[in-house]
């Protein structure tokens, strides 16, 4: 390999490494046990992922409990419960002040299966048009029952459609797929998407913020994808 090609290769690797640096945001409201289990699953799966936990003014000692159980995380204690979108945005803004190339937004009541973070990272690397990558979400408990795979937004009927929900995991859930929306319970968002399309809409206190955000990301020119190689239990 010539000097010029070697430099281009090194530059390409450096750019990829900058992108694949992932930081996670987990929102807590009066469920510190769930939050601790979620963060511990992140640490087991990908020890290089920095985690920010936002306590949404629980007022029940959650923040102190979490800080004591997870000494390595960054904890933001919100002064008020402003809802799901605004609470997550506190963590996202803090994360974007660093050098992460993508932000992993997770509900605190789920856990990551082994290999989840690498699979999500790989999905965004392999699919440059994807602005957001989501995992296959399975219901917690015994068996492999689908919680969420792909979905459609039916604007004419003000409705959502999520094919496969509550079905046993099978061959139809083995291949990556594009989707009309991603559930906000677990999604890896490129930094450039957050900078271009903006953060979650804080007018939504709870639910629908993920649907609105999905539509906004698509309007900005990005696709949304799901990779079943990445799995969470929810």
C-alpha cells in the first residue's frame, strides 16, 4: 500500500472510530431498580459506552440509590418532572457536548441482550441512509415473543400499525428492515440526525414523541431501520 493510500485508510478508520463512539441516555422516574438493571446490561454488553442517567424529579430517593449503585455513571437530577421527551433531552444535550458519534436512547425498563450495541453500531455503519437504528424488542419473561419489530404510521387514520407484535419470534424477524417509525424505548440515533432534525419534541409529555420524531427524521432525508441482530428485552 502506498503512502497516500495508507493515509486515506488511516483517515477512514479514524472517521469510523469517531462515529462508532456511542453514549447512552436512560431516563428514570421512581424505578431505580429497573434503571440499575438496564445500565448494568449496557455495561455488560459494551463497557466503552458512557451512560447518562436522568432522574426526572422522582422525589423518592431514586437519584441517591442510583448514584450509590452505579458510581461510574453521569447522573442528572432534574428539578421537575417534565415528561419523557424533555427528560431525555436533558441527557441528550449533555451527551452532545462530548464527542459521541451516536446516542443510544433506552427505556429504563428494558435490558440489552449480548451483542446489542455492536449490532446497532454495525447497522448504522452498513446502512449510510439510516439515521436511526433500532433493535428487535422482545417481551421480558420466558419465550421469544415480539414486542416491536417494524411499524407504519397511518396519518389518514391517525393510527399506528406494528406487524408482528405479540407473535413468536420466527424467520420473518431474522433480516434487517426499514420501518415507518421506531419506538422510543430503544433507538440509536446518529449525532448528525440530532443536530439536523433536532431533539425530541417536548410538547409530548409521554407517548407519541417517538412517532413524531420518526416522521421528522424521515422528512430530513434519513431512513429508519431495525436490525434483529440487536435484541432488547422489554
